[in-house]
């Protein structure tokens, strides 16, 4: 069944043109995820990961909400995993000094290329 998607969280107070390969955003991206149903809302609340929640809280402190966009839809789970990995690689992870994303893994299934902070926590 092709009900999966890849989504991005954007920082509404950082407006501009942010280009990463073929991806262009009007606001700075800070998190990439994949899911189905209402999964894209999961990281906005207490059940989300700390590093994403702290970014969300910083945005909310100034009275704004993160912008959420579905980048790719109608995919199989495997296609969504592959696309998530590709998008994270293209934009870059902040923990690796490669981009603005607070993702602490390379995406996809499992814990690919876990950040040092997450590795120590685990």
C-alpha cells in the first residue's frame, strides 16, 4: 500500500531561499521525517524527541508554530525510507556540521549513523 510520505519541519522566523540540490524551501528546514496517517504531527508534542521538541519550543516562545510540509506522498514504506535518507543526506545534519537538520540519524529504518550525543545517551 502506498500511504507513506516524507515531511519537513521549517523554522517560520528564518525566511529566505534555502536550496539543497533540487529542494528549495522558503524557510530554513530543521527536521525531516517519514510516516503515514498523522505521524507528521508526532514530533510537535511531548512524545517527540528532545532535540526536535527544543527547536519547536524555541519557535513557540516567539508565538509561532513550525511550518510542516509533505515533500513526497503516496509511497511505499521502503520508498519513504529511501527518500528520507536521501533528503537528510542532501540537506545535512547539524550534529555532523553538514547542515541545519536536528535529525540525529541518517533516517530510514533503524539507527543509521547515530550522532555521538544519541550514542552516549543510549
